[in-house]
C-alpha cells in the first residue's frame, strides 16, 4: 500500500509527489481537511519550488494549523 499526498481543487487532483506505481490499482481516497484560502495561494506556487521548499512550507502550515 502506498500513500500519496494530493490537493483536490474541486475538479481534479494535483499530486504533491510522483506516483510510485504503474498499471491499474484499486485506490482509496480520503478527504482529510479543507484548505484555507491562504494555503491555496501558497500551494499555487508549489510547482515552481523544489521538493525541500515544498516540504518546508507544508510542515510550517501543518504545525501552525495544529496550534489553533
């Protein structure tokens, strides 16, 4: 079993990392929490950042989200 983080924008999924499998697979989709407007704006830039930057921003957003 593999878990891959993605963002659902209301129309489709934007994967935050490469999909590690090929071929047909049965999948489970779990919607964990809504994204705030501020997070949406930051996530728009994820495609222009390298993986370390993306992970750093995601960690900060998760930590701050857990404070409230």
